C-alpha cells in the first residue's frame, strides 16, 4: 500500500464529454504527478503540481488540466474527450525537498472513451 | 531529453530460475533510476531506486539492480523467481534538475512457468 488513492476506479465516457479524475496523496506530500498509460505502453508524464502550482508539463494538449488542493488531494480534468484518451490514468505523490524524491503511485483510474 | 529502452517485450522464465531484465537509458548527466512493477489491473509498485553511491542496489521481494554508467544500463536481477513475480516491469529515469518527471520504458512482461 502506497497511501495514494484514486477515484473512480473505472469510468466510461463518450467522445466530446468532459471528465474529472481524483487523487488523494500521501499525507505530507507536496507534489503530485499525473501519468497516462495506454494499453501495452509505459506511463507518459502529463503534468506535475507542486504546492498547488503547475511545475512541469509533458506533451499533452491544454484540454488536459489539473488542480492540487491544500488537503493533499488533486484532480485531473480532460475536456473534449477523444477516443485516444482511453487509458489508465495514474497519479503519483512525492515529497519534494530540493532533490529527486520517490514517487508513490495510486492504483489508477481506467477511462474508456466510446 | 531522457529516454529509456527495455529491449525485451516479453520474457518467460521457469519458477526457481534466475532472471535479468534489461534497461538502457539516455540522459545527459547521472540519472536517477527506478524499477517499478505492475500487476494486472494495478498501479505501480516501487521495487528499487538508484540515486547515488553504491551501484548495486537492493530492493524489495529479493530484487537487485546494478547501475553501469559505461553501458548506460540499469538491469534488474533476481536469483530465483517465484510464480508471484509474474507481472509487468517498468524501468524509469528521473531528472536531477528539480522537475520530478519520470520517463518510463515500454515495459517487460514476465511470465513464470511451473
């Protein structure tokens, strides 16, 4: 158990809809990162939030956005869903203190876009 | 930009046999390196990590990995596999410039035969 939880576990949406995925980080962790894992692939970095500010972004369009809250929870929002957005979405929390710390992953939310 | 190559998509090993999973990375400086394991339908669990110091690192579940700078490799090993080791294994490289983005390989699926 990593202490990182995600909800919901599974979700089905249709193309064009919007979705919000939620993550609860380990207590005390000030950094959350989101990854997209397509079937048969390794996770791809979407973005990272540090102390509620975006702190790095991967090669994902602006319709992928996020929020981080003071209570160690965070959200990933995806607008105008496309079929290729179908994937496992993973959040990872860590405590950033100036070096590279270990990221602890949640179980993921599996999103299917029809 | 950093990258990770896991040349073996699928490996089959007999229970009790030894295991080596290959990982090669590309990064402009000394990297942070990680091995994660993912069971079907699950999130990622950290097996071990290399930040600095001793190039042979020990992890959980009897795994170890050796950082070889000259070969840009970080291969994962286990002397005797158990049926419960069947899973997907991901190697990842992290940056040292304060951005904790992890870059993952495409994974190696490990099958254990009796």
